[in-house]
C-alpha cells in the first residue's frame, strides 16, 4: 500500500514541540478554495490574542498566480474571513478560518461562489431553508489505487461493504473515526458517517444547516478530511466515478426543506418544488458538478443507485430517481426531499443556491436570474 513519506516521520518527535506553551499568541489557519473550484489551500497567521468573532480576524493576502487565480503580473489576492472554527490539529485556542477570495480591486474571484450564495440566502431568510448533505468519498493510496484493494486486481464484488464491519469489509476506518472526532471538536455540524457500497468508499453527513452555513460547514469538513488523510499518508478523492466499471460512484445527496415543507400539509409544497425542479433539470445538472455536468455524466448512468443524467425523475423511497421523497415524509405529509444528483466534488454553495432559486424564488429557464444588490 503506497503511503506518503511524510506519514513515516516520527510523530512522537513532533508531539514534543506541539506540547510547548504558545503564550498568549494564537495560530489562525486561513483556508480558501483555489482556482480549480475543487482544491483547498491554507496558510497560518499569528494573532496576538484569541479571536472571539469573525470581526476580530484581519484580512490577509496571497499569491494568486500560484493557485490558478491570477496572472503573475498582478497576483495579489485577498482573503476575507467568513467563518471560524476550533482547530482540531493544533487545538484551542487556535482557529481554522474559512475565507472568501477577492481580487486586487476587491471584487469577488470567479470561484468565490459563496458571495452570490450568501446574497441569495439573505433573500429567503424567512423561509428558513435547511440543508443536509451526504458527502461520499474514496480513500486512495498515494499511487491513486483505492486503499486496501489488491495491487494487481480487484476486491470481491459489491454487497458486503455498505455499513460493513470487519477487516475484510471496512477499509480505512481509522481515517473515518479521526475525521469524525476532529469535526466534532472543530464545531462542524457533522451528524453521521457510514461505510459505502464500494470498498474504501465512505460517507459523512453534514447538517441540518440553515442557509450559507451548509456550504461553510461542508467545505471545512472536507478540509479537515484532507488534513487527516495527510497525517495517515493517504489521499481522499471526491471524484464522482473513481473506478470505472461495476462499482458505485460517489455523490453528495442533498436534503432540503423550508419552514412550509416542515409544517402540517408540507407535502403539497414539496410536490410543487419538485415540479419546478423537473422543468429546470439541465440548469441543475450544470450547477451540480464543477465541470458543468461532465463529471456527473460518468456517474449518473441510471445504474448503481443513480438516475440517468438526461432525464428527470422523482419517487417515494426510490434511490434510482433524481429526487427521492423519504417514505416517512410521504406518510407524515410533511418534511423534506432528497436531490440525488449533486456529485461528490460539487460546490455546496452553488448547489444550495440553485435549489433556493428554483424552489423558493421560483425562477424558471436555464439561466439564474440577476437581482439588484
């Protein structure tokens, strides 16, 4: 199994230094999404005291020409603190700081999808949109081979691995447990985890989160997972179809509800929202992966618990549909629905924004509506 050189360094030696007192100083790790729209970057700043609110954190800058975000001739980009969490790696009083990226003229970077999402969420505050996102991922060795798979072949066919227990069924549980506890420590709204259908594939769930918090918490959970995997010397992949053939892909099923949907008689509102989604299928497919639907085309085949990318479908308890209404919701006549189309590498800001635009703001057509700020 190929693991990184860094993971083989003596961690006990590092721990000697990590136990040194840091005085009144605080380390704040600034985190941002790079120009790929999928990758995360980070760097650390020393603060003179522990920040209590986001307003206590200074803006910072970085070289955008090295992150696919600017030209070398005008490379300064700015980091605007947006959400703060406890640091599970350096521990209290140190912080993780999720940032928005703006350009030299202080206009949002092209990949700063949080900016527009926050604007849209502010328009629907009274609807109290709740989200829960189910993040699937695959653990790989540094050679790109799925963790625990035979080096020259494949494991046994799918069947025993989903929620499996035992060394021959659960590949990489240490990573999962470490990530779960780190998220709880950080204050990330993680609500569960399980082994998935393909061996070395796992899922964690974030939510319920209201509005912009959904994207913030999922991105920080992803960052923490990357760092945990780094410590173990393995790689996390959010590729929607990491292994071709008769193996499940990886999605990010998104559960959604509004105040009206959660109240008595809410099923009618849910059905109206699904009707709106059915008329805007291509807009959502483009929003649900970072390559405008090309990544999802490998996953949404109509097989392996997916719908076909070219067709919209909905049903109660149907995992082969675009939209699934849980059976309990059908019985209670209120609750939420699940959009099963978003890919594992989706940007949660644009996924949640698209759902609000269609289901609450009742937009139509293949393009998002522009609103006056």
